C-alpha cells in the first residue's frame, strides 16, 4: 500500500495529470486576483491603470485567459 506522498509522486509523473494540476493552480490564482480586486474596491479599469495596462488585459486574466 502506498502512502499519500508516494501515491501523489507516482500520479504526478503522468504528463496529463501534471497539465490538469497546473490548470487548477492557475484558476486558484485567478480567483485570488478577483477577490483581492473586489476587496480593495477597485474596478478592472483601476487595476489596469495601476499596473500599466488596459482593461481588457485584466478582464482576460480574471477569466483565466
């Protein structure tokens, strides 16, 4: 019987699993970006201006694009 750590290591050797795991991490990051923006009371346009880009870029980031 494998331990949790051993099982995770074995599963993570699979390239497809790695790919899906990376997607989940990205979505978590995008969710955190949205939460932070909303908690700060900022619009996408305000965030874009602060980081030196345009609103559609922020919108794409928040949508996972």
